[in-house]
């Protein structure tokens, strides 16, 4: 299938602070190279900036955009909404609501975030129900869970980026998914080991939630999953879900003990089920969903 949504245009990489002149020049020239399609030159400039100062969010973002062409994760969320037309969409980690607005007409929307920063004018997802609490509190509160009007068709995990939290969000959502539902997990293909640590060391940070992917591949071979190398830090799609499964819940502590020490290195990509960032990924996902629907009927 051909993806109708065009590839993300690299945004302006705004400077977060007045860096010293040599760094500022590298960042601005790298941004210019990126926008004009000179990818290799952009990569060299951003890498040089990080050699001079290892914690420059603009350089990390520039590298991610340069190395990972094609639709970014927001474009993929829009693609999923257009292709799946979910009746119920749940998003964990809504921040300013930029991805909530991707839900189409007819989709019931639930947003969960301990500190939502939605515009006061209500222009972002005016029909969404937003719960200002952590996902752990949400799923532990019967009154909050009761707000889900039915099985979840599409969910997006983008809250606390630590592995324990991502694993918790996944197992709680799986228990409430429709037979052909899809869970999308953000930040599952980190840029490097430093930005993928369990403890935050950098401004540009994806955390160690990526460990969910090798965890599911090892313990839940019944699931179907793929990681799309979408900028800036990947998007994993999971379907073939089993709401009746209790394995992750029963083994939660042992899973944390086994996977938390897992390092992120050059070979980690082999465990992340990477696919091409194009329409073949959507074709595969739709085929998997059809299989899940047939199995449940």
C-alpha cells in the first residue's frame, strides 16, 4: 500500500540556549544542510557539535532527523488513525495534545497525563476526556477505568519512558484491547546508548522503554510486532493482543530483574524487529489485524 501522508519535513531545530559561537554555527549550518537535503553534511556538523559538547538537544534531534528519513512518528500516528478508524483511542502521555488532535471524527478519545498542558481555548481534541493523573493511578482507579466506553481499538504509549512504566502501561492496555486492536509504543529505537539510559543524562532523551520490544519478543511469541524506524526515536506497533493473558502481570518483578540491566549498544537493533519505513509496514500491520480478527471470530 502506498502511504498517502507525505514524509515529515524536518522542522526548524530551535536553539534551546545561546550556545558559544562555534557550536551555534555548527547547529545552524547543520539545520540548513538538513532542510536543503545535504544529509551527510548535516550529520557531520551535528556529530562535531556533540564532540564539543555531549549534551546538545538540537544536535541529537538533528542527527535523528538526518539518519532516519521517511514519515516521522506523528505522521505514522495519522496514518494509523486514517487506516484503522478506531472507535476508541487511548493516549498515555499527551503533553500539549499535539497527537490527540490526530483522532478523526467518530473516535472517542481518552488522554492520560499527570501534567497535561492543553491550550486553554479547547482547540485540541475538544471531545477528548483527559485524566490528569499518572497511568498507574488511572488503571488503579475504578472510576477512571469505567470512563472507557468499550474495548480500545488504538492506543499510544508515550508517557514515563522508563521500562517498568512502559511495561505496566502495555499490560494494562492489552487487558482492555479489542481483538484487532493495535498498541503503538514511542521511543523504541533510541539514537544511542547515552540517550537510552534508564537515568536521564541528556536533554534529548528516549529512556529505556525500548526494552519492552526484546521483552515481548522473548516472552510473548504470540504477539505480532514491528518497529518502524521513524524519526526521531522509532515507533513499535503491536497487534494480535490477548486481553486474557496474565503472563506479564504474573512475572512483572522477574521481568524487570531480567531486562532492566540490558544495555543499549550497536547490536541492540537486531532485537527491535525493525522494518522499512514505508507502506509495506502498513500492509503487514493490516494483514496481521485481519488474522487476529479471523482468530477471534
